[in-house]
């Protein structure tokens, strides 16, 4: 499943601007989500569920709890419930799987950050504790270590790097070191397996270098590669 919380461009007059929290959107992630989804369809012959928030992040942030996300506005709360309700509905149709929480970041390292709810400090000291991660179910069902699941040869980072794009955690770069890193937030917490869900979840923070700076053709090429990498990851770990 592909979830895109911050790519919307709809500026609804019925919802006031949020008064606090991050309001900057993730440019072109709506388009990127569609490209990724289509690439998965072509690779697997089966399409993922795709859930996109069309509202601007100034109006709603689905990647936060409802209090910070909607800030008391009934229409925003309704949209928040619909967004996560659609993810829940899709999860109920499948036995197991993975929710890809698709984002964009501008950390200027031209590397896709994969978040599993483990902090930079944990990863830097080699603490890939699967029980605290959003892929707890995969580690448990496969009998593999957390490091193997998150940074091994069948990890999402490994498959994306095979396509020529840097990513971490990956076999090449299992930890962020001193660079900025997003470990994942509300969507990965709610829809991942850390707290007992059968579904895993991974935050995928795509770099602006391939998402914005290089232009549309490069963005589409990257999205297609990311989609194929996700498809390979799915087949190797869930299918």
C-alpha cells in the first residue's frame, strides 16, 4: 500500500490554516506516488492500494495525530478519519503486507531515508531492535534479525540501491551517521507492526535532488525505479 499524506494542493476555504506544527508540503509526492504505484502494477501484475491526501498541509497533516493534524476543525477531522480509514479498510482486505508512507525531504544528501521508528542513535550503535520497529511482524515471521530485515540483502534499501539510487539503511550504509534522518512518524506508528498489527510500515523520505531539482523526467525515472524496488521487496518478503 502507498500512502501520500503531504502532496496535496487543495486549499479548501472551509478549513482554516493550521495554527501550529509543520505546514510545508512535500512537493511532487502526489505525482511520485502515482508513478510508483503504476510501476508496481507493471512489475507485479497486481496494483497496490494508493491513498492520497489532496488537502494542502497547511489545512491538514494526516501524518500526525488528529489533534495536531486537524486542530479542532470538523471538516479537517473528517478528512483525517477518511484518510486513515481508507488505509485501515485496505489492510482488512489483505492478510499481511506493508504500508509505504511516501514523503520528501531536503537534507541535501541525495539519498532516500527509510524510517522504521528507530532513532539515528539506535542505528548508529547497531541497535536494529525489531521489537521496537515498524517491521516487527516481518522479522518475527521470517525469523530474521532486525538488521537483516532493515539493512540486509532483501531490504528495501538494498533493492533501491541496485537501481542506482542511494538509500539508507542499506547494506552499503546501514546507519545515518551524523546526517539528518527521519525515522518515521504517526502513519508508520499507527499502521506498522510495532504495536501488534499484522501489517508492517516503512517511511520513505525521497530526496529533493531527484524529486524536484532534476526535473520531471528524472522524477518519473526515479519513481519507476522506486516502484520496482518496492515490488521486489514485497515479493522477497511477503509473497
